[in-house]
């Protein structure tokens, strides 16, 4: 199975699929934080390879409802339209199986409702963070390890230059569930 993990610098999802035996590559404008197959550049440069599955994490800064108080400015400067257009470009890519991951956002209105909303606490992490999955050719993820201690840790992070990176990194339990449950397709 050939897996493209779009807009991922951490390598977590990529590495989970590699561990399961897939040929996987991450792609991001940023360098990877974990050594492994990674294309640093525009995702559009590598979309024509014959991928079987794409897990995409399009930037949510201009789409997430957590930033709704800034929507007027984002619409006026075009950043929300650009973010939605990029999301839709990924949704329409000719890859048989696709998962688009984003927080609760305007894409539920502009595109369609997500197929699934997951939480880290369903996959072994005692935290809350509603994460929407728009799926094509994939079944919804099944929880793997429901835990107690549900805290909104990422929402309470103090301001810092890396806050956005810390908030956007995929939880290991979710990455493992994706690889375990979706890596079985051939």
C-alpha cells in the first residue's frame, strides 16, 4: 500500500503506516521532525504518484471555528477562501482512499458534514480535542483505548512561537489507529 500523508511535519502518521508495512511518505512545507521519507515542498508536486491512500491535514488556521471572531478579517484578506480552496483541492484528488482531518470548521458548511468526529480519549490519550474526519473509500475509525481524565490540554496551551505546532500534531494513538485500521486495505 502506498500512503501519502499530506501537510504532516511530525512524521507520526507516516511512521505508523511504515511500521505496519506500508510504503509511506509525508509531505509538508516544513522539514520533518522525524527522519524518514519526507518531501519538503508543495503537496501538489507529488499528487500524481499512484497513491492508494492519502491522509491529509490541511492548515486549519483560517477555517477552524475556534477562530470565528477573526472570520470577517480572514474573509476580507482572502485567507479563508484560500484555506477552503486548498481543502477542496485535496478532497477532489484522484486517490482511491482519502481522509481529510481538521477541527470543527467552516468546511462542515462549505463542503459537507464530516463522516466522523473523534477525540484523543478514544485512542489512549486523556484529552479532549474534537477532530473531524471527511472520508472517501474508508470506514470510520473504531476507538482503540477509551480512557478517563479528559482534559482540554491543547486549548489551555500558553502563547508561544510553537503553540500552533503543538496544537496540530496528531496524537500517536490516532496515528496508530489509522495505520492499523486503514492499512489493511489492498
